[in-house]
C-alpha cells in the first residue's frame, strides 16, 4: 500500500531542491547578471561604440595606427609640397644627416688649408721633399728696360714666392697682371747627369697664374719645374720688368 506524502514535507523538499532552469543553476544566472553589469560599466559597450577595427584606432586610415605598416611613426612621410615621399628619414636627427662625401684623393682646398697655411693665407704651393738651401750664393736682379732697379739675395732659403699678395710673397710683384701667388723659385737637390752626384739647382714653377710666366721670351707651362741657368730672363704677366738670376761669382766677374 502506497503511503501518502505529507503536504508539509513536500513544501520543505521543494524549498531545498536545487534551483534549475533550462539546465542552469541559480549560481550560473547570478554570475551572468554580475558579468553583464561589469562589462557594461567598464567596457562602455552601447549603441555608440564601434567594434574594434572600425574605429580610427585600428583601421589604419589617415592619422590612425596602421598595424600592417608597423605603426604611424614609421610610415613614409610625404615630401615637400605633396611631392614624392621622402625616403631614409627617421625620428633621429642624427640619422637624417646628409651622407658623407666619397673620398677625394686629389688636391683639395680643404687639404691645403689644413696643411699649408701661412699668416692666415692658404698657400697654393708646398715645397717638395727634395727642397734644399743652395750652397752657391745667388742674386736676383730686377731690370726695367736697361736700368737695374733692384737686387735681392736668394740663397738664404730653399724657396721664394712671387706675387701680389704681400702678406705671403717673398718677392712682391705689384703689377696688376700678376696673380696673388704667381710663381716660385725653388732650389732642389737633384742628381747631376754628368757627374752622377747630388747637386742643388734652381728651378722656376708657375702656379697656374692668370697671365702666365715667361722664361727667355717663351711662356712656361703651368705647374711644371723649369731649370734656371745663369742670365735667364723671367717675366711675370704683362709686367715690363725683367728678372735675371745670377750667382755671386759670375755677377762679380761681370762687374
């Protein structure tokens, strides 16, 4: 015989029976409600919020971050006036400096300025390794027509510079056709072809002057050494003065 259940007992069991709705427990529903509250407060999801990727933060549009390009900071910037994009630029000013020039092994003004400056003036000429002071005493005579107007001893040093730049010229040439640094009288130690011994001889070199240098009436090629002989006649530019090199012994004999 089936025993009837007491109504009070059924109500008690119903009160303590686990809460179930569509297979979910009371705790599951409570967690869902709490989660929705937190998401709505912190993420701000609503009618006005766009999904990630549609806003300016991810789309890579103008002014936005472009993940494919590694970010807006590394995007190539347009050139001036909207021209072609500039390449090789970065946020580091040191990296944007002009590339260094290729090495130049020719004679340059900068090299001359560092290595061959006198009284603040850059010299066009540097003495060669074989430069020597002469043991023979030489004199340089200046003539205008048939008249001797000057005489300069030229055996006290290994080289003498001619030119209009009085600050550096050893022998000034004031004629307007002369260059500031016109020519050089250079004494050089060379091998004598006849004796085979080393001997110091005088040479003249034109320093690429504007109007040239003449030796015995013939124009010299620039930047070349010409050996001088006793009684050779030198002219600078269009000056009417003649310069004659003599050694003291021969000059005294002529007197």
